[in-house]
């Protein structure tokens, strides 16, 4: 009976370490792709223009003549 239990337990938990390793490899590949994309965007100047466009929109959306809100 003990041999059957050990065999069954080995079937259930044999993949636990392999699954963790697979997740780690997937995360490494995703991180490598993200770094490659960011390096490309930085070298092409697209990253700077993207952030400049966002900053310009934020600055232009603020009303310079807005009155401060009264405090109670």
C-alpha cells in the first residue's frame, strides 16, 4: 500500500519543479523582449517623442487662470 501511495504522490508532485522553471524561463524571455524593445525605442528617438507628447498634453491641459479652490 505504501508503494502505491509513493507512486501516486510522485505522479502528482513530479512536475512542480519543472513548472516553476518553465515560468521562470517565460519571464526571462518576456523581460528580454521588453528590454530589446525599450533599447530600440530609445535609440530611434521614438521614446523621447512619446514622453514629450504626453508631457505637452498634460501641460496644455492645465488652465493657468484657474482660481484656487476655497478651503472651508
